[in-house]
């Protein structure tokens, strides 16, 4: 049963060591993410599932204890998803390295000193069709115990001329519709997001958001938008459903 969800962006720039001289621009985003994790902890969960976008080759489940790093972004910062995995009799448990979105989530959880519930991860392919996202979300929500989701994903990357995807006039209206849907906990609006338009606008969060919509169907959760900004031409949204 899904009892709460938090939506956070997943730029590696959230990690101050990666951001270097641009740390302060994301202070408000980091603070909002911390507040969102507080809402998840207050829901008295039995399990936390972190959901984030990834390339197809990295899609799939990630156990507690899976590790990641930001070496690819120029800094030797390493993270672990939840508690360290139990050691197998013949050596340490093996797990693939976390994709960037789940590594950012692991960093956020470490900063929050998360101990409220066991943590696992699920990376979803950025091109996963809407119906499969919804089905995957429903499967998560139908699992045992009180489930909370930490849903990672950026909005469009086309908000300004200097944005990673250059300026696209469709980007701001798309992001505002997502912000409205997250604030209203509007699962139908999230399901209605156009995957092809999202891909054109370099929206990393589309598949995770549609998975959330499937998980929250019928849960009667209330939404709140905690943060909405685009400091580098990329939309960063933080919201909670509880």
C-alpha cells in the first residue's frame, strides 16, 4: 500500500562537491528535498523504494547496499543505497553500480540520515511506455506493508538558450503542467504526459512520474509542491504526496 511519495530532481549538481562554485544556486532545492524526505519518514513506512530514470542497459532493481559514485562527474564521492548489504558466505554481495539518478537519491538519503525503513531502488528506462510505467507502479504499491516512494527525475532541459537542450518554447508550459499535476496529486494528468514530447524536451522524470501515477491510483493522497525552479534552464521540481 502506498502511503506517501516524494518527488525530487536528480542532477548530480545537487551534490555540493560536484557543483563546485555553483553550490548556492541549489541550496533551496536541497532544502526542499530534505523536507520531502521528512514527510516520507513521518509516514511510518515499512519500506522505501527509490525510483529514478536510467538508460535501458541500467534499468532494473537495485538492492540495499548497492553503491555508486560521482567519479564520472569529476569528484571522488561514493554513496551507498540504504543499509549495507549482508555479506554472503563466499564474499561480499555483488550489485551493479547505481545509475546517476539513484546515486543522487542515495546521497540525499545519506544527508538525511535515513533510518525510517529499509531502502531498495528501481531504475526505469527513460523510453518506457506509459502503460508499462503504470503497471510497474501498481506492482510496487501492491507489495507488502506501508510503502513510500522517492521518485527522482528532472523536468525539461530546454528552458533557456544556454540549457542543455537549447530553448524550446514548449518546455515551460510542459513543466508547469507537471508542477500543477504534482501539486494536485493528479494521477490522470501524469498519465497523460506525452512520452515523445517529453523525450524531445529531455525530460528525465517522465517515466518515474508515470510510475508514481500507477502506484498512487486509488490511494487518495494529497499533494503539495515544495519547490519549482530552473536555474540552469532545467526544470527542478520537489513535491510530496501524503
